[in-house]
C-alpha cells in the first residue's frame, strides 16, 4: 500500500513554473531522445535507504523452479525465465519505492522527483506536440541499482517478450509494456570516465547505447532523459566497471485498463 502523503499527481503549474520550464537546459540527442540537464536535486540520504530496501526487494523478486532435466531457473515478476548466473548480472529493481513504512523524508524526495519529471514532460510535449494524445497515464516509478558487473541487454521498452518459435506462439502473461509510449530516466549519480575519478558516489561504465539512433549517453546526477519506448529507441546499458549506478525509471502510457493483460 502506498504512503498517504505520496500521490504522484500533477504539481500546480503557475506562470512562474512555466517560465522555469521554458528555461530548462534541453539537449536533443536525436530520434526523440531528449536530455534535461541537472533538473532534480539528489539528496545524499536517499542512497543508504535505497541500498537497504533494494537488497530485500531483489531477494523477494525471484521465484525458483526446476525443469525436467533438473536445471533450476529463476522467474521474475513477469514470469520471464533467467538462469542463475543471469540473476547475478541484472540490475536490482526496487519496484515499490513508497509503502506505508517508508520514512516521510524519503517519501518527500520521491514526490519531488515526480514533480520534476512532470515538468520535464510538459517541455517535451512542447517539443513534440503530437505525442500528447498518446499520454493517458503513467506508471509508478521505480529505482534501479546497477552494481559492478551488472548490465542490461539490448531491448526496447514496449516489448512484452512475445515470441513465436517452431510455429508455436508464446503469449506473455503481462502485457503492460505494450501500452508504454515514453520512458523517463532520472539519473541519481554521475557516470565518470576513469577509475581514478571514482570516489564512492559515482560509477564507471554503464553508458546507455541506442544503436538505431547512434547515441551513447552517460548521465549525470539530476539529469532527466526522456525517449520513445518503441523499437526506434532500442537500447542497452553497458556493464558497470566500477561503483554503483542509480536511476529512477517510469513510463507514460496509453490504453484503457484491462486486468487480463496488465
């Protein structure tokens, strides 16, 4: 259950806020991928809380089964199958960032990030007005923590893992991703170029690559990156070679809710 003070609603947009949004530092990287530089404050007290909560969430995320050949594998919340070595390499996802037990000061941080993301979205719509009609609602954001050796393979964010193999169709149990129109990443710490720059708060590696758009992006704390969820912005996250990479991810989506595919 969510915390009563966290509504993830839309902030009041006054004339002063509109002037602030108009003055955001916006960089078009190509193909609808837009960076908003240094838009959100990242309080240092969020990281010990994330580390504690994410480890518990990671342990609870997986269920384990054994096939007819005696091979044990893991299933995530969408029932996608991973071998046991893959589980060690994927980022930790803290999916429920706000619950009744979340400290109020942490709730306030997430609420402030949601407000910043919404303001960036307004500016994004100003840059790409035709996207407006496809933005009906948003998913609750979640935190990703990448540790050294973690990476995220090539994918796009509205792929539901539908497959047809040997003439047989495999319909995914969860189809929520098919509704996703825009992805939003808030970078919580800096990516740096060399090991000599590592100081316990940043990381090396972990750049996001979008091969179809020829984009390689390394974020800084407070950056918001908005990009299409479809195949055009297919992307991967390179292996973390030092430190931990932290981001806050959410999606803006369309379509009426249908419980059987959500």
